């Protein structure tokens, strides 16, 4: 499973992207469960953000959701952090 995260916005407006491929990883089931929770929790549509806040696009397989600070679920926050750290 391919998991992609794009972050835009923030005070400096610097975009950041990360991607993790779970195939062949020992912790693949953990990544996949977290990804499913993150995309399943989103109501869809363009979320309301805050000035100078970050906006995120999470793509898991063929599903994409948009979310924004400070209205991230715990699963979204964890997945975004892990992908941008390990998949940069």
C-alpha cells in the first residue's frame, strides 16, 4: 500500500511531501491500520483551517482526503507525522 502526505500552508508557506510504501515492511499491518483510520475519519470536502495553519492531503491507495490543523483526528496527526518523518 502506498501512503502519501502533502503539507502546505503555515507561516512560511513551505510545502512538504512524504511517501511510504508498506509492501515488504515488517510493520506493514500497523501502517495500513493507521492509514485506514486516518482516511476513514474524514468527512470529505475541503476542511476549514486557520490562518497560517497547515493543510494536508493524505492519499492511501486510490483514496484521498483533505484535512487541516487544528481539526485533525489523532489517527491523521499520527500518520502525517510518521509519513513526513520516515518518508521524506
